[in-house]
C-alpha cells in the first residue's frame, strides 16, 4: 500500500459538511463523486472527462452503498415473500433501530431517555403478550407482557443515561428493533390480513408517516436536528490507498458486516428448522398451517428478523452518512425497495444482488453525469426494470394454474 493525496470518502463528507455543501436530497456523502470532480464540474469541466481510476473508485464506493441497500432490502423481500405485503414502514424501523443504538452510546437528556424507554416498553408489552397469549391464558399473557415491558423500559431508560461502546450499543438495540416490528405487525397489519391488498398498503404508508413524525417529537424523542454517533477507532479517517484508489476502514467494516449477515441469513433460511418453516409458509400458508406450522409465529419472526437486519444497516448507514435524523429511513427505504424489485421482490439472493447493482449503478452513473442526479438514476433503474422485467432479475413470473 502506498500513500495518496486523494481525500478519503470520510474526509470528503466532512469537507462538504464544513463548507455547507449539502446534497440536494439532504443526504451527505453517500455515493458522491470525488470532491475534485465536483469542483471541476462546477467550474466548467466536463463530467464525462472521468478517468478509469475515478470509475473504479466510484465502483468501490457504490459497492459499499449497495451492500447497505441490500441489507435493508432483505426486510422488504422477507416480508413480501411470506405475506405478499410491501412494508413501507420498514425504513422507519431501520431509523428507530439506529436511534436505539444511538441512545445507548451517548448520554441522553432524561425526557428523551424516558421517551425511548416508553416506546421500548410498549412495544415489548404488545409483542410478548401477543405471543404468550397463543399458548397461555390471557391473564398470563398480560403478566408476561408487563414483565417484558418493565425490563425493556428500565434498560432503555438507564442505558440512555449512560454510555456504552458502539458495538455493545448495536447489540443492545437489536431486541428493541425486533419488538417494535412485532408490535407494528400486530397493530397495523394482522387485523387487515386477508383484506384487499390496497388496504394493508395504505396502513403501511400510515405507519411510516406516524413513525417518522414520532421520531421528531421533542423533548421525548430526537427532533429534526442531525446527530452523529461518537467516533471510534475504526470510523476515523484511516484509509488504504493504492494507485489513486482509496478504501476507508469504515467501508471495510461495512463490507464485512453486511456480507456476514447476509450469509448468516441465507444459512438460517436454508439450514434450520425455523428457516424451513419460513420457506413452507412462503410457498403456501394454508398448507403449512395444516402441517402444524405456527404460521402467525413465522410471520412475526419474519418481521423481527427484517427489523434486526434493518437496525444494523441503519447504524452502518448513519456512520457512512456521518449523521442520523428521523428521515434517514425514508430515502434509504425507497432505495432498498428499488433494490428488492431489481433483484426480484420476495427473492433473498435477488435482494442481495439488486442492492449491490443499484449502489454501483448509482455511484458510477453520478460520476459520469452529475451527483445531483444520483437519486434520479436509482428511480430510472426502477422504472426500467418494471417496464422490461417486472419480476426482477431473479424473480419468476406468475404461474398460470389450469
């Protein structure tokens, strides 16, 4: 490895924040073309005058971004594969999962800690009491729910007033993301199961808007100001550079974590009894129930699993952006949904490949055209896929029954 005068991706993002040069979409740093290309295009240089090194740099940046999209897209594709529902509140589950991690690794004001504790406690009560009620009496279910609510609320409140290391904060946030998703499924989706598809879709949009606005309530939550995770050694500006192409340690961490989680999910689905039950439920829910599979439990588990993946993806996404805010899940969720459609909605390997392809196309396309069009590139890909191959790359068309 050798040194390079090229600024690292993190240095470029900080330069944009310090100079007040923000992306039109409100996102900082993700999928950006290098700073000197931005300056060249603004001073009259041609954006098409891009070297092979620049293209390779943007492809590497796009790979990092695409892995984040893929990690978030898995939640969309898992839920759709089981109950054929587009969970448009998935981006907000990602946002709250990341905010729970943030609340554990900084010292919050007491009202904010109380707000997060209340949300965690209510979610735990709904999730646990619902699952226990299936095998126990209503009174026992309520008791179990109250006990879970007390544990979750107490830990969230005291955790919010003390500081944990970043990695420990992420692990502590995962149960909260899971119970929030389970509560969302119980309240917003299960009562509408079996209805016309448009009805739960409207409910999903309503849940998304509710959670977005809930995250902005002050002082109980986080308001509209951007916040940043505390810096750690592996988030700082440590860069590996070779012949003008640089990769930050954060990008390496994102790549390793995302690939490990996707490999773990693939193993879980294909090599465990629970994964077999998930695949059976996805294939035919009624027949799976007749075979003794708890299909409601499988659906709840699917929501929880998707939320856990989204929470980890949300933390990594916030670290890559350099900030976290209540709308962080909006655009990330739409991009992840685009990745799921690109790969084939309901197909797990398709979501992985679709996320990587979308990230690379977005970053490289922005280098050749203009960074202001990077969101347009993503949506152009979505429109093109829907026109040419609506089932996606790995998806299969509808089966004609005779």
